C-alpha cells in the first residue's frame, strides 16, 4: 500500500510556466488529481487562491520581487484571514545557501527543496512533511513549525504552553 | 529570586500547538511506490516542455542587468542581486528541461559573483562572456550534457574565472 493523493488539493505558486507544467506532471504521477492541482504565478494570487480554496499542501517558489515566497509564507502563517496557518508549505529555490534556508525557515516553511530537483528528492520532502510533522510555535516574532530540529540537552525550565489545535 | 526581564516575559508568551496532521489523514501511509518514482524521474528527464522562451527572457534580462551595472545605474550589493536573479532562474530550471549547460554555466557565474567583493570591469566582462555562452547554448538548442562544444564553452568560462581569482588572490 502507498500514499493516495487523490483527495488532496495542492497549490503550486511558481512564476515559471514550464516549471509549473513539470511540477503538475510529477504531482499527477504521484496520484494528485489534475483538477486538484492549482496554480498561482505571484504572491498575491497565491494568497488569494489559498484563502478561496484552502489547499492541503503548498509548493511555493522563492519567487522574485525580493523574497515574495517568503512574504507569502509569512502571510499564510500570520494573517487573520488565512484559512489554515498550519498548512504544510514546501519552498523551492534555486539556491541552498545557508542564509536563504534560514530565511525560509524563519518565515515558517515546513520544508525546503533546491532546484533542479529529482523526483526522489521531491518525494522525500513531501514524505517528511507527512510522517515527521513538527509542533507549531506561535509567538509575536515567529509562527511556524518548531525550528528546533536537533535534540540538544536543555536544562532551563521550558515555559512554552503546549496545547492541541483549536477545533 | 531575580525578576524576569521584559525579554523573558516576552519569550514566555510563546505557545506550542500540536496541529492535526490533516495531510496524513487524507493520504494514508505506505510512502511512495518505487515504480511511481521511476516514472516521475523519467518525466523529469525526458519531458518535451518548451523551456526556450522562458530561458530567453532570463538571458535577455541578464544582458539588460549587465548593461545597467556597466552604466552605473545599479551599484553595490544591488548590482550583484540584480545579476543573480536571472542566473538563479536559469541555473535552477535549465537541467530540468535537459539544458544542462544552461545550469552549469549559470551556476559557474553565480559562484563567481558570490566570491568577488566588488563588480569591476573584468567581472562584467566575465559576466558578459557567460551571457554569450548561454545565448549560444539556446540558439544551437544544445540539450544534454555531452556536447564537446558545450564542455569547451564551460571550461573556457571556468578558466576565465580562475584567472580572475589568481590575479586577485581570491
């Protein structure tokens, strides 16, 4: 038995039409229904469509104008009208430079994928999002998946309140 | 007992939420089938999507940005960012559409621009040479990564960057 993506809606925010077509083809092979793959070519269009359709997974390019993908991610995580601040967001970018990865992490992405990518690396990123979800931190300065990936010893009292998601 | 600083009070307001894993609820378990991954990789490797118009837009944009930096209308870090944007797009997309030399040539120039501290006329000449090479790759529809002409182009550009590094002890 394998994942069945037929029921999920995916929003691809990508300014390059050829790359959108390619991603759409790959997602189709992953069993996402064609009519459930949505496109957006800009940050504003992406947020508008997300608010309208409430997708289950977002694949968001870094985009231009600087860091529009970053701004979109922050908007989804913090805007009061966002239909789901916890939605998984996989960011794609042409650079794996540590500064860019940290920017994306601090914006609240769930995963980061460097282009050009292989089918296996895209699948691995999606699988990690599905199987290893992280708790969400909500604070004035940051909203997104817990940025602490490594388990390091911590001796101070943990003051964070841990609560289940509100229904 | 020490009083909490304002900073500590602020940090204390962070809340950790465990959201429902809605994605897993919908897709189930079991991972990706190997056969699906093979098909998807074949699609990536052999797709016939027309990348040339998009690539040409970015190569033209690179040319425009080089001219702007040459004229002095864009300077400093903004100049490097302006050149990097079209290069990142070409580097990240080229090989997805079988234009491997678009990716490697763009990547070479990205590495070069990230290493140099200032953009002088030699840097711009090297950028222009890369732009010409990218144009040649597109104009001759040089797909794949085996072409001798492509390798010669790439090697010549790498040499030009290395000469720059040596001359300036980078």
